[in-house]
C-alpha cells in the first residue's frame, strides 16, 4: 500500500489481533483503519443501514404479583 494510498481500510465480522492493530498503525507507512465486528454493527445501527429502530419492553413480574389472588 505504501506510495499508492493515503489510508487503508479493513473490515471483519470478527476481531483483530494485537499484532494486526500494531501493524495497522506502524510508523512510516499509511495508516490502516481496522473495523471489527462490534464496530461494524455499531455503524450499521448509527446510520440505520438496512435496519429499522424498534422499541422493546421488558415485563416487570413484581408489578403483576400484586394482582394475584
């Protein structure tokens, strides 16, 4: 990549090793931005790419116990 680009980008649905993270930011070469699965999901959520927000409610059983006979 050296001499051909200002920056690189690598995506994975998994995780990057510490060695990969160090190599991506090595001095003297263009930086490589690493986007792992967790960050990728966060970006999909942030920009709603193929997603629709949904409200989810959780039942609180203690509330309903007072109605039991």
